[in-house]
């Protein structure tokens, strides 16, 4: 073997060693990048879970509906689960708030000028109602109840997020 051949192989061996060293550094950097991404994703899951309220309706509202002679004012209303609607008879005749055709609304007779009836809506849906004395004259109304927040509790959302993160860690560790 001559000197040139020895130099060539020596250079080749050093280059191969450098490639192996660079691959190890790349792998280490890739692992660090994955770890940083995992921590960032986990942080986002925690922040998102904390942003979802723990109760279904954090602040219930009180909604007023005027009962006038032969109409409700307003005749249609949209409220959230947990809100309370109060009907006040401002007319000169007897009126009722009665579910139409059936349901939970049943005020009985409300005295003219001051009678009131309140109902707190605990589930979403459409609630049609009428005055039993004046329904034929068009004295009807509708309450639409909507859920104010997602139907799942925050802790369940956080648990699913943590599970997804855990599975991501397991999969990323297997691929190394």
C-alpha cells in the first residue's frame, strides 16, 4: 500500500466517523425538538381545558315577558339553560301561561295588572305556550332554550387531552 492509498483510507475513515457523529447529533436534536413540541402541546391542552367553564351556565339571567291583552311581548324569546323567565300580566283581563300542547309551563290564572309567573329552564329545547282564555285570538308564544356551553365537563376534556399526549409520547418513543 502506498502513502496516497493510506491517506485516502484515512480521510475516508475520518469522514465516516464524522457522519456517524453528525447522525448522533441530529438524532439528539430531533429528540429535543420532539420533547419541546410535546411540552407545548401538553400546555395547550391544559390551557384549553381551563378555559371551559366547570358549570353548565356560569351566570343565569332573568328574562321578563309582558302579558298584555291578547298577546305576549315578546312572543318569541331565546334563553340559555338555567335562565329564569318571568311573565307579568299587564293587561286588564285574566291570562295564563300554559304549555301548548303539553309541558312544564302552568301558571294558573294570573290576576290582571300584577299577576306573575316564573319558570327556570333546566334543559334545552323549544317550549310553546298559550293563554288558555285567548289562544283562539293568537295569544301564543315560544321560548327556545339553548345550552350556553359545550355539553362535556372540563375535567373530561382535560383527561382526554392528557390521554392523547400520553399516546403521542409512547408512539414517539417507539419511533426512536
